[in-house]
C-alpha cells in the first residue's frame, strides 16, 4: 500500500470519510509517532477561530515566504481542488507528493479518521519538503481538534470568534472561546479585537491583541484589516521585518474569500460565508464595493448551519436569488432553502448549471455564497 497513486489514495480516504468524525488527539499523536514525528522538524503556527482562519493563514504564509522561509500550509475545506489544503511555498502540493504522503499515512494508520489521516499526511509532506514553518488551521474548535495533537508551537493565533458549530462547541461565545483558546500552550498567543466575553476567556492566556492593519492589503473586504493586523503582530513575534510583512500582505491570495472574477457584463464574487459572523463581514464588503449595482445571489447551505440567520443578513441586498443543492448528506434540500430565502428576497428560484449560467450572464454583480461546497460548481459554469 506504500505507493498508491493520488487517485487511489483519495478513493481510500473517501471510503474512510463515511465513518464520520471523532474528536480528540490521542489517535493522531500515535500516528504522528509512527510516521517519525515529522511535526518536530519545523516551526508550527497554529490558527483557530470562527472566521478569518483561511485568509490569515494565506497572508502569514505569504509574509513568511517574503522573509525567505519555506512554508507548508494545511487548511480546510478545499474550495476548488483538494490539493489547495496542502500548500508548499504557496502552491498546491503536487499529486505525486500528496499520493506518497497519503499512502504512507494510510499504510501506518490503525484507527484515525479521514481528516486525522490527512492531517498526519500533511505533517509528513511538510517535513519531506524541508519546510521551515508549517501554518496549521484547526478543522473544528481547537482544544479537541485533531490538529491540536502537535506538541510544541512557535505561535498560536485565534481569529474572530462568533457562533458556529454550536452542536459540538456550545451555544455561547464563552463556551466556543474556551474551545478555541485550547490551542494555546506555552507559546505566544495573538488575537484581534473580540467581544468582551471572549476576551475574558482569553485573558488568563495573556493574548497579544493586534490593531487593524493600515497598509495595502491584497484581499478584498474591510474585515481583512483585522486579519492582516493579526498577521503583522504574529510575524513581528516570529522576527520578520516590516518590509517582508508589508510585501507579504500586499501579495497574498486566497480562493473563495470575497474572490472577484470578471464576467462579460459584470463581476462574480465567490465567498464561502456560511455563518452569521462571516455573513455580516460579506454584507459590509458588498455594500462598500458595490453600493449601487444590481446584486444577484446564488446560494446553497448545509442544514446544520444557522441558515435562516445567514439568509436574513445577506438576502435583503439581493434583486433575485438562485438556490442550489449543496452536497448531501449535509446539504439542505433546495425546496427548504428556497422557502427560507423567500422570507428575505421576493424573487427566488431553484436550479442547477443551466440556471447558474443564466444568472452569470446578468449585468451587475453576482454573489455566490452560503457554503464553500457550492463555489466550485459556480466557477465551472463560467467557462462552460
């Protein structure tokens, strides 16, 4: 089993995914040890938070590369291609390198879940690629997340905390904050401005609280100033100079976060906003970037999210709304989502690729959001 192709490894991992998720770090620690403790071969920056993890990871990755370091970056979920979750020096890892890393982890696993196995494979990949730093994004929460099996960290970051995954993490900001801050060991800890009850939970861990960044930012959306501020403070703590910080933040790229794609008659915005905090940030970005344009929304959602609240924030901005089916089993049925959407937007219809293409031919701005899972389908329809 040691040298499966990338396709065969993905197939094996997809089979594993059917067994679902289990939280905790013991199984991951055991597999990392069997892989030769690859996580001890580079410095690790661990990132938790409800929103902003992916953008913060991308900016910090860019900054560290500008400072001359080799970087690995493990993020989830994939927006367009699974390889995006395993970036080496800012580029998706090759199928060959990933096939090898997956094969090794699959061969040595006994009881790890699909996500845990993929995380261990990423750690092995970054060691083989001789990375100086690995930037690791939590899958869910922090304290009991598979990624928290890593022992020594150079730095911990917690981005914006709001309500999401309440069934697992708890129904109050305090409970959720306690999970997130669980990634902070005896390393420096950076965060941005947070609600008061979150800061009360963080206080015993002595956070460095970053101010919003004032320089040039590549990523669109006013909220990115907060993420960039965290990156600036984190990079300084890691010994990176101001010039590399400014260049890195100005050059960072991330897919599916207020990503703009020109269309024949207008522009498409791809944004994975799927919880109330992200929806508010997206709404502010839309109003500041497109105050007067007609706005056409394309939405899909997972049923275990705060769907009504997300739609109530975003859809009052819409002239019309196309509802897609997000992948089952988690995807909310189109009819149910259309019924929620029609509370906030007068013109709602359901559809698939033909209707997506029709919407993309409209003048004005088209905004695809509600779940990362629908963005690749929308993007495929641009060229098709």
